[in-house]
């Protein structure tokens, strides 16, 4: 009996180590399983990226947009808030800053120094008080890095950013106001 007890007590640590190894392996594979890729199924058709492209990077832009009270074009004596430009940080899905977005011209720049501008193709309403959805066609990137090869950028998941509610009248012409906003910028490359 002592023989069996000592043999059993020598096997216990080995069995426990094997079980722990199997458990850790299972947990590791669950943690490293790829997240579902961004889906544009619920977006308006006008801002969907054409087939033949795949998501290369998903970012969350957090920042502000500057507006200025100016004369309305071809309407003497009338004024309106005019978009001046954005300034935002681009974070990855874990919240780590991976780039910036600024303008004019609208420029997306990666921390690796690569950057690009783009041409707007379409916009669509995204809800009261929010900037519209947007689809842009990327111009060739400057520098080499994350922005190299980007074909399209979508602006989705919008919060805020519309022109100020404050009055824009001839008396405050030239006044600037800053509005906070957030938007996901989805970067696409050829598949």
C-alpha cells in the first residue's frame, strides 16, 4: 500500500501539470481568436466600399471640429457656420493612439509617418446631431507604412460634430467655435 501511495503521489503533480497545460492552451486559443471583421451590412448603400477591397485597419477618431461664422456665399447680409477643419487622434480598438486626423485638407496620418488625403465620394445621414456617414477614395499615400495601399476610408459610428447651435449673425462674423466629435474611420485596401 505504501508503494501504491507513493506511486500515486508521484503521478498527481504530473496529472495536474497536464490538466493545467490543457486548460491554459484552451484559454490562449480563445483569447487569440480573431475578432469579427467590420461589417458594412447595416450601412447605406451609397457609402459601402465596392467589392474587391478588405478592411485593413479600424480606428476610432476622437477630437474636435472648428466652425467659423462667415458670410453665406452669394447671399449678402446673411451668415452661417462654416466647417473650418478637424483635429482628432486615431486610436485602435484597444484605445492605443495609432495616428492623427487633421485638415484642411483632410489628412489621415499614421504614427509611422505615412499619410494620405482623399476625395469624397458620398455622404449619408447618420442621425440627428451627428456628422453624416462618409465614403472617401484615398489618394496615393505619402511615405511608407500603414497608409500605403489604402483604397477607401469610411466614416461611421458617429457622435456629434455638427455646426454649433449658437447664433451666427453678422455681429459675430469671424467668431470660431469648437465642437467635440467621435467617429470610426475604417481603412480599406485592395483584397
